[in-house]
C-alpha cells in the first residue's frame, strides 16, 4: 500500500514539476515529511536520491532537442558554476546533518518560502537583457559565488535547484530559458552527486537501504509524472499554475515551520 501511494504521490508531484519545467523535488519533500512521516533529515536524503533519478532522465530526455555537443559549447558556464556549486553542496549537506531536527524543519520552511518567492519573481517580473557584466571574467566569477549559494540550498532541501539555477544562468549569462534549463541539469547532476556522497558518510544514509523499493517506486512515479507534465505543457497557463504551486509551497512552509517529530 505504501509503495502504491509512493508511485501515485511521486507521479502527481512529477506532473506538477513537469508543467513548470522542474523535477518537483520541492513539492516531494513536504510529502515525504507530511504524508509518509519521514524525519526531516531522512526526507532530505530520500528526496536527494529520487532527484538524482529525475534529473538524470530529464537530461537524457532533453538531449534530443538540446544535444550534449551543443551544451559543451557553453562548457565555461558549466565549469565555473560547478566550481561553486559542488563546494556549496558539500557544505550544505554537512549543515543539514548537524542541525537539530526542529531547526532543520524551520530551515526547510524558510527555504521553501524563498523558492516560492523566486518562482513568482521569475514568472511575473523576470527578464534577461543580456549578460550581467560586460566582462566575461566577471560573469564567470559571479557564477562561482552564485553556484555556491544554490549548491548549499539544494543540498539542504535534497533538490536539484533548477528553480534557482535557471533564472541565475539567464540573468548572469544572458542565454535563453530553454538552454538555461539544460545547463541547469548539467550543473545539478554532479552537484547532487557530491551532496549525496557527503550524506552517504553519515549514519542517517541507511534510510536509503531501508526504503529501497520505496525510493525506486516513487522515483519511477516522479519520472513518469514529469514526462506527462511536459506533454501537458500549454494546457494550463503559467499565470494560473505558478501561483497555485507557490500556494502549495507556502502551505508546506507553514506546516514545516511548526512540525514536530512523532
């Protein structure tokens, strides 16, 4: 029964994420805590495992439209943002492991609130007018620092961080949104692997092995949902969808802030 709920729960989250162009991990995390009653750190680690699955498949799915060889033409962006994001991911995972449960719940609540704000900002007032700085070296350096911040946030939540990487890449480097999405995935995958490795050194990581079938089933549901969501693009306008998703994040943030261990 738990695995059935996991599949359909992951599928629902995947559809919502696919409609926006995200993996849905931001919405999966509150589900893992609120519906499946995992502790904060266990939910973050499980979320990270499933996010890895979704991001890997998403990068593969998008390769038919944006090839890996084309992405390599922007390898400087990937490399410099990765320099910051992998370091941020390592420290972010370390921070999550050290925080007491009640503080981690509140931290998650704040970061969900932050992501809701970013989504709204990106939807209603975000436009790119070219690269942020005139000098390429400045943009590359700024990418390192931005990547580090996003790496920390993504590691603490167990998410890919696309909702933060994509607007950052567009703003700093002036590329279009579609390319930014694939660049985001290329940066997210190794960044998440670093955070995943950091989590694997802690005793809390055993939650993966204790819930292997759950992770696989919910991960498959998330991938299938993300694919369906991508097919449904255009059915629901972003003017309706984004505020709806932000409302979910706001409610989740409120619940996380006051959440207590059972």
